[in-house]
């Protein structure tokens, strides 16, 4: 609630300021009309006040329509999209819970990174929530949604598997357009993989056929064009790589984060974003710190075997 209040206060101030400016302009015009003798002063004043109030109400009423029609990413619209009850996000929770969980962690990382590098934190968080929404079309083909079931990629050729993985970006853009998401969010969905390589299936295919082309296993999107899109790309890659570690020790988490970021840099994926070398270094530190805190080893709690030795102690009188 504090976040919502903090974001709404500037909006309310802008609305009030616009109202006063509009009222002032209307009153000024009406005063000129009154001075010229074309109408009584009280009629002029009443018309100015009522006109200002009506204009403000009409503007507030038309704002949601304008946001959807023109795809404008206002704070109010972004907060609406960040609500888990929003239909598209709710669909992701129900039909692809593993993808939703990954998206939430990615959003935490990306939003923290936005604060570090001075990007739009709210837009970055919402873009991360929706970046993998295209997986709704085939949730069972993505590992985080298998839940111990059979992997459908085991029966598919690597080339076909890569096509399915690639397609979730285009499917995400299509869904986002159907729901009239802001253009900035759609851009993040389109750019969050850039033209990066689906390494797993490329290597799997290369083992059986050395003549394959690497280009066939690359995404077909655009490189990130903004800090926000670049942040989601890096957070997405870093979270997925660290989650795949069997024993996420602190040093292993940090080295994995830096390796993944380094691969994106050397592959030219961030060349068109506005992230600087200093930004990248600060992001590696921030992501490593957060992922270490998320995936640190847990204490093993005593089981029933430990409890059985002391099961009757509570029935004994106190020694005090």
C-alpha cells in the first residue's frame, strides 16, 4: 500500500495542479468576457468553475480508455498489471505456476537492478512479470512446469525443441497485444532474449550432426533497446542459471551470475541498450547478493528420530 500511495501522490498532485491551471485559464477568459460587457460577472464565474470541474472529471474518466487505446504505460496502468488478479497474470499462475514463480523472482532481481542503475523500477518489474507469458501456449514444454512429469523434449528432435522454445517470445507478444498491454511492456517481452543462442539444444544437435547452423538455434527477437529490457534479460538468465545449480554455494552463485552476464556481453546482446560497463558491474554484485540470500542452504530441522528421545519430557514435573 505504501508503494501505491507513493506512486499515486505525484499523480494526484499533477491532477490538482492541472485543475488549478485550467480553472485559472478559464477564469481569465471569463473575466475578459465580463469586462467586455458580454455577460454578467457571476454567470462568468459559475461557467468557469463548472467548466473546470467537468473537464477534470471527463479527463479522469477517459484516462483508462486512452491508456489502453494508445498503449501508454502510466503508473496507474502498470500497478493494475502488477496485480496478481489481472486476468492474464492470473492465467499464468494457474496454468504455468513454475513460470510464474520464475517470473516473480526475475522481477525482484530486475527491480532491484533498476534502482541500482537508475531505470524505471515499476516498468521493469511489470515487464519481468510478463516476459515469459508466451509459455502459456505450451507450458508443458518448459522445464519449470514439468513437476516431475515426462519431458516432452525427450521425444523431439533438437531442432523442433528449439523452435518451440523460440516461439514463446512471439506468443508472448501476441498475448500482450490481445490484452492491450503498454508498448513498453510488449517491447520487453519481445527483446528479453534478443538473438541469444538456445545452447542446450544447439549442443545436443551438434553431437549428432556437425553440419548444423548455429543461426537456426538463435532467437529471432531484437536486442534490448532500453535499460529496462536489458535488466529483464540479465535477471532472467541469472535466475535460471542459479536455480539449476545443485549446490548453490556463495562463490558458485556469484561466478555463475558473472559468467551468464559475461556471455550476454560477449555475444553483443546489450550493445543497443543504454547500460554502461559500470552499470553491468553493479548489477552483477546486486544479483549475486540477492540470489545468495534466496538460495542459501537451509538448516536441517530435527526429525521424529530426534524427537522420540525427549517425547515424555513435557510430562515430567519442572525441576525449578
